[in-house]
C-alpha cells in the first residue's frame, strides 16, 4: 500500500529591470539602499505576483484548506507539504500579505509540512568548494520558517532538486533527516522512485520524485494530443492505486494550478476532487516527506558524484538548464567571483542584491536549448530571448561589481582588500618550471603563506627569479607594500630555502600588520 506524498514548490523571482542601463544615466549617485529598485523591475514583479496570487495561490490554498478540514477527522486525513522560497515570502510581505496569511492558516491546520530550501532559491550549492554561501542561505531560510510559521523543517529540498553526494553530506551535517531530489533513471537505473533510499555512505534519507506521475499533471494535464487526455481525479487516483512501492512522491510547481493551467482547464476541479478519490481507494493514504522517513526503511543507496549532479529540469535532468551554454557559464563565473568581495565589503544592501542575483531563474532565462525544453525556457522568459536576458543580467551584475570595487577602494577597507579571498581564476598557480604545475594554488595572502611552507624550493627559486610573486601581489591582490618588500629581497646567490625563510617572514609580518589596522 503506497503512501502518496504531494509536495509543492512555491517560488517567484524578482525579475530584472530591462531598462536598467537607460535608468542608470539619471541615477549615478543613487544611495545603495535604493539600488534594488533600480536593478529589479518592481512594477512588473508586483503585477505578476498579484496576478498569480489571484489565479493560483489564494484559490488553490482555499481548496486545499477545505479538503484538510473535510478529511481531518476521517480515517485518511489529507496531508501535503510546501517548499516556500524566501524570495516568494518577500513578495508576499511587500505586495499581498493575504497570501502569506493563507499559508499560515494551512500550517496551523497541522496537516501541512514545510520544507527548507535556499532562501534565495539559488544555485549556491554549485559554488566552488570553500564557499559558505549554501549553508548561510539554508540558515536564513530555516530562521524564516521559524519566525513566520513557528516551524522547524526536518526535510530539505534544494533549488530545482539539485543533488549530488557532496550536497547530501552538507545537508546531513546540518541535521536534516531527508532530502528530496529527482527520481532520474540516470541514478536509479532499474530501481523505482517509489521507495526511500539513503545517500552514499551517509544516513540521510533520499526521497526521489516520481517525475512520470508528477509530469502527467505538470506538463500533460491540458495536452489534447496525449492519449490519456482528459486527466481526471478518479483516473489519476486509479493510477496511483496500481503503483507499486513504499511512497509515491509527487513534487511540482504550485503555479501549475491556475497559472500554468487556467481555471477553465479544469485543474482546480482536479485538485478539489483528488483527495476524495484517494480516500475511496483502500490501498492509498496521504503522507508528508518526514512521514516517509518515519514509516519506511531505505531499500538501497543513491550514489551521485559531483560530475553527475542531477536536477528536475529539462530532459537532461542535470545542471544544463542553468550552466549549459557560454552565456550562462560566463554569468555564473562572474557572480561566483564576487562572493568574497561581497562578504568582505559586508554592506547589507549590496550583499542582498548579490544574493538575489543568484536566484536560479536568471540563468534559466539564458538557455538556448531547442525542442521541448527550449519551449519551456522560452515560455518563462520575461525578456523575450536568451541574449536579452544575458545582456540585462550582465549589465546589472557589472554595475554591482563596480560598486563593490569602489567600496574596497575606501581607506578603511584597505585591510580587507589585502586579506580578501580571490575568485578561482585569480589564484596564484605554483609551478616547478615553465611546463610543470605543482597543483597548489593560493587564493589569498594566508594561502600564499601556507603554501610557501611546504612548496618545493625549486618552485620558489623559479618564481622569485621571474618576479612572479611581486607581480601577483601588486596586480591581483593589490598589496604594493608586500610586493615592494619582496622586490627588494637580495636574490642573487640565494637558494630556495633561504628565500623561503625570508618570504615567510615578509608575509607573516604583513598579515600581522594588516590585521592590527
């Protein structure tokens, strides 16, 4: 007897201002606190949000609350789960608090589970190793759920169901019981998505999404070319009743109801009557993700190396929906490179904007895929085409980058500028000689100091004789003082060990000086 686990993703991005470049000409000296209104199109975002609130959130919430009340005292209570992005909650608070109140009512019913995700519905889990952003955004979302709903989720759903072994390890370390992801054949092979699994070499449970049954609603509900059209509640319930397994996880965008499929399609009638049809089938019952964990032991392990990261997007079900072309990878590289600068500057307004630019939708709009996947990307793109989406994004991101750099140029920021951690492409790569890299890379003055302790003395001699150290310190780190001290070192006749000791003293003294400022 399979449990039926319905989970709804609720998210709306802050779309960017297509006229940003034109508006900037009259707003050069705009206060940092006002930049959000310059970068993002509040007029469009408000209109879109309020339209979807009326067409989807409010009527769908009412139907679900009515069904919860109807079956609350029955043998089979109606229970579901939501994953609300922090970006969505911000829009509720700004433009339509009634929507947020309706979700609070649902949570108070005791039949709704809330999941955690990244606050900004971001691609933070794909940032380079060493980034703390993923964990920070999870903590922000966890606090938001506690503050608004007095709720502490125990199950995690990463943005767009992105999943690999490294992500699972982080989520387990944060105390979560389970993580939802895509039930892709690429990782399941012959195995069914209708069972609980656990992550490779970990205890955290993995709940796969049954994308075939989820997409029957999310993508095929209104397709007259589909041989199963029309999809009714009783037909769908009969499919669920004939499905084998422990738990069938149906995870989809909440906007499916009323936004992707309008009221006249019959989608709300489907939602209204599905709990009744489930109740009439003896072998079906409702459950939430945490109940899947409690009721069912894992049957096997899920193994997803980082190079095979999965998601629920497109036919490929990988990261290509956001990083599949040059436009997307260029944008993500620049965005990623700003992390340490953003956190060194630590200006609340600028940091918030940088985080909003991580929202997955921005890169999704830049996809140049063709076929069915391309049609889906195009249907969501508010800019008309991927090049326009890229142009708008890069203009905003470049302006933000320039503002961060201006902040770092302030005298009071000199210490942070010298000690900051650099993006991957600006690290110092140590070589043995012209053709042989050592495999060691310094991304900060502290890294540089640590590597100097262990690097082969021949590498030190090679770089000192070429003037590489002082060039990197001057041109990349921006520390003329340290570069000058190394330049003045007596190099002629000095072997690698002697140079190592002198370099270590220079760098150690400089770090102490800067930290004392």
